[in-house]
């Protein structure tokens, strides 16, 4: 199961990279072939073709190119994380079907080593929690319950750390886009200063357009990443709660056989001067 999921993740990653490359090539080809409305038919396309989308985006020098490449890397990373979480944060990956009930039956029959081996044969969130509880079987129900709680908290934190990267990307992408906007505006006003105010409106409009494109790209990355983070966070909350319930249910036979309560120790002696009270 894990090998299959890993193979699918690699395939999706390769497909994403190939898709980005093909989309970039198609955009350049369409931009080179496009003609403005009303242009003569015999006019060479290279002379009258307006600047394409990618040409404007990558016309901001090494700063603009670096920002756009970084945004593209963020988008590919966010897509990879979403695909990876779709394969890993699933019910059958976190809670294998029938594992808790099988462990419950083995513990009820007193076959603790077999219950341990069954958990090791199905590595997962639930199996890790059950293994920690089985390791404390001889120490009594209180120790088992504490081990289950600690293991559940540790595994839940691990899952939340994995999906936290989507939240980080959702926060970084708009800031990177804003950085591109600010640098583009700086270059635009620098052009006005160098030309001593003779820069035309077309020059300023092109620079402003180039600056705003990075902000749009950052938002297009951040909005889906933030939505995916919220969805996966809710799924993790749901699966963690269900795994904790299944673990408690699996150890229910041990809880019923808990040792009777010990005799309460005698009350400590009263301080001097209060015996008569």
C-alpha cells in the first residue's frame, strides 16, 4: 500500500512539472503568433505582435525573473503537498480496517504477544497508539491509559506538522507577490526619474501591469493552499478523535479486569493541639 502511494506521488510530481513546462511553451507560442486587431495580413508578426503575458512578466530583469520563478516553485510545491496529503491522510492509512477489533479480541483472550505482532504488521497511526498501550499492559490500566494519551498527542502533532507547510505556503506566496509589486513600482518610478518625466503612459502602464501580475500569482497560490490546509486540518481532527476512541475500545477488556481498589491509607495525624478537637 505504501509503495503504491509513493509511486503515485512520484507520478503526480512528474506530471505537474511536465504540465508547467508545456503550459509555458504553449503560452510563448501563442504570444508569438498573436496579432493585434486590424493589423495588415502581410505585416510580419515579429514587428507588430504585442508583448505576451510571459514576456511582460519576465521583462523586469533578474529581480522579476527571480520572483516569478520562486512563485512557480511555490505553486509546484503546494500542488505536490496537496496530492501527497490526499494519499496519506486517509482513513485506511491512519486506521486500518478491523485492526482495533482484532487487537481487542486478542487482548480479551490474553494473547498479548499476538496483539503486538498484529499492530507491527499494520504500521499506522492507530497501530502506533496501540503498541504504546500494549507495552504498558503489565503496569495496569492507568499506565495503559497514560501511554495511549501520550502516543495519540505525539502522532497528532506529527500530522499537524505535515499539513502546516500548506499554511506556510499560503502566507508566503502573497508576500512574495507583494514584493514583486513593490519592486515593479520602484522600477517604474525610476524610469520616470531617469527620463525626467518624459516617460509615456504606455511605459508606465506596462511597468504597473508587470508589477501587479506577481500579486495575482501570489494570491492564486495562497487561496487554494489555504483552503486545502483547512480541509486537511479538519480531516486530521476527525481521524485523531476516531483513532483515540478505537484505541480506548480495544483496551476495554483490560479496563474491566482492573485490580480492585487498594485499601485507603490511614489519615495523617493531626497537628499538636488539635487532637481534642
